[in-house]
């Protein structure tokens, strides 16, 4: 009987522990919202600290937190922040609350919280905090796919920015321009804001707002690429100077856009260099979509240069699925199979057009033909022109003759054409190390390494006035020299006293 009673007691204890472990879902959500509220407040304190101390790094930290916090912020949290930081009679407060959903009856009343910054400038709010909260509201509308309200909210935000000329707003204004353009891009009205972006770029240049310049130049290039206006994009790049102090993300975007412009202009060497630098400057553990897009263009440019991309690129887990059509394309170019090239082009035509690589891939047909001719020159010591036309799927032997002649002139193959008997005679293989080709390849690698070193040196940054820590002032040096002279005199007097007691 004692054992059964003991078991009953143990069972009751286990049930009680399980009940204690059960958490009310509503209470758990409230705790989660409170934690998010505190995190946003912490970032707003950083922004306020950066404004008061004139330290941009604190404001940049707050701006970087937008992406991580936007997934956790809800309408209730935003309403709580707005009612806390704005005075009750502020029109800014009423304007932001209109974009949010109506509060639920069960929502917790949190209007009693008032931060110290809300008393700034006679009951107002810092412009930086105002823009910060406005950005959160705009992100919330974008996440809810409410484009109509997001458009109104973004227009109100950029109007608010035009009324201030504060350097502490540079990082925040750059983000505002980005999401303003993003709203119009999702609405399909990107062309309508082109003049606005040009006007803001001119204003940012006059105000020496380098973060705004970098963002607006990239937004304009993206705007031009959306409508295939590559000539206008090239003119913009030639007329504007991209700031070297821009952050790595904007620099990577700009290099990517430069690579696309150079690729369209047939300058494949420069396009390859810009795209490779863009991939290297991109974040290593994020920005997956950017790296996928940049690698697609890089692979096509490599193929246009006559090079075969490294197979490890296609095996990367992040890139493997998205680069599958480009792997098949690379295989056809490598084998010089014009028939398979046409099949791949037909199969993935819609995908290539959506990714804006179709116009570049069409140019690869000449590379496929050149590769096929090179393989035939290695396989056959002599082959007739009709056979070449049949293997390359050309219309006639005259077309084959013209193509082979151009390949010989461009030093693609070492051969000669017998016009009378109608065949191509391959020459003996020449030792490539007896030519200048290895030297040119080595020279190209050296130039790339030197350019990489130069860019790394330019990207190095130091704390302001850090060089002064290693140098003492004139007064300190004079004082130290005087102390040394006095110490030397004392030591000399001590030695004299010891020598002559």
C-alpha cells in the first residue's frame, strides 16, 4: 500500500511540473513583443547617442539593425513606440499612426513610457529618431505588401528628408532613398522617379553626402538596367565619381553594374575584373541572391573570353541549383557542340531573358564554332570544307571557308586552306612555351595582383587623428628634454661627490 501511495504522489508531482511548464501562448507573445520593443529602443538610443556625440558609427549600427528587427516588429510594437516618442499633439504622430492597423481591444496599454529624447526641442523629437521610426513603418507596409500605403508613406518620408540638412541623417537618408525606389519598382513605376533621383544626387553631391551619393548612383544604374538603357548608364558612370569611402555593399553593387556595362560594350576583360571584385567584396555569409546573379554574368563573360569557369563554382551548395543551366551551357561551349548549344538556348530561353543574360549568351555561338574548329584541327590533319560545314551545321562550304579563314587570322588554329581542292590542312603543333603566350598570361596575373593590393590599401581605414597618438607635442618634448638635462646634472654632481669626498 505504501508503494502505491508513493507512486500516486510521484505521478501528481510529474503532472504538476508539466502544468508549470505549459506556457500561455498569449503571455509568450507578449513577452516576445516586449523583448522586441526593448531591442528597438536600444537601437534608437544608439542613434540618439550618435547624434549627440556626432559619431556616425553609432547611427550606422542602428541602420544595420533594420533588417534583423523588421521581421519581429508588429503594428502593436510600432504603435507603442510612436505613442511613446512623439508628443500627444504632434501631427507627425497622427500621420504615422494612420498607416498602421487599428489596435485590438486586448492590446496592452503602454502609453505611459516616455523616453528622455521625447523632451528634445520643447516636446519634439530628434529628426533622426523621427526618420528611424518612419522607416520602420514603411518596412512594415512593404512586408504586408500594402503598396498603395507604402507609396504614400515613402513620399512623405522623402519630403521629410528634404527639410533637413544634417550630416547625422546621411546614413538614414540613404536607406530611405533605397526603400523609396523599391516601392516604385514593386509598383512597376520605376521610370517615374528618375528625375527625382537625379535631383537628389545633385543635392547630395553639393552637401558632400557620400553615403547618399553612393546609394543614388546605384539606384539610377538599377533604374536604367530595368529598361535596358545601357548608354545612359554608361554616361552616368562617366560623368559621376563614385565615392571611395562608400561601404562594401554599395561598392560591390557598383562594381557589378560596371561589369554589366562593360560586358554589353564588348569589353570582356574589364567586365570580368569588375564582376570578380564585386563577388569578392560581397558579404561571405549572406547576400545569396546577389552572389548568384553576379556569378551568372561572370560565367558568361568568362566563356566570351574563351575561358572555361572552374567546376568548383558549380558545386557550391549556394550556387548549384541556380547555375544548373549555365553548367549545361559551359559544357556545350567546351565541347564545341553547336547542336547542343541550340538545344540549351531553346530550353532555357525564358530563364535567360528573365535574368538579362540572353543577349550575352547569343554571342557565344561564335565561341562554340571556334571551339569546334579547334577540336577538328587537333583531331584531323586534313579535313574537307563540306565536312566542316556538316559538323558545324553551317549552310554551305563557303561559310565554312570564311569561318576557318577568320579562325586562322585570329590565331585560333594553326592551319592553311587549299582553295583548289577544298580542304583544311592542319600544321604541326607548336610548343606554346616558345611563344609569348605564357609571358602574357603571367603579366595579366601580376596586374591583377597589383590592382588587388592597390584596392586593399585604399580600403584601409584608421580612427580619426590616430596618428597624433604616436607623436608628442612640442611642449611635452621640451619638458622631457629639460628633465633629462636636470637628471644628467644631478648624476654628474653625484659622481663628483663620490670622486672628491
